[in-house]
C-alpha cells in the first residue's frame, strides 16, 4: 500500500532514486522504502521535501 506520491513526483521531475538520495543526503535504499510506503522519520521527510525544493508546509503534495 503506497501512502505517498514520492515516486510519481520524482519521476515527473525526471530525477532518479540515486539522484534524489544524494540531493537529500540519505541512502538510495531509504528512498526506495519510502516510495513503497514504509514509514519514515519526520527528519527524512524534511530532507526529501528540501531536496525537491518544497517547504515543510507543502508536505501534503508528497505525503498526504
């Protein structure tokens, strides 16, 4: 069960998992897990949002 739109948004921006992981300062495996709907820490969500150029207040675009 996928509970976020990370993969969709990442692919729309033509960014690979590895690129996003590097931009966010987290592992490629973490990106893969988050895209599959595995729960993650708020700090991880903040890093992903920042890497995508989003503010924490815009989290609903990725993590509804």
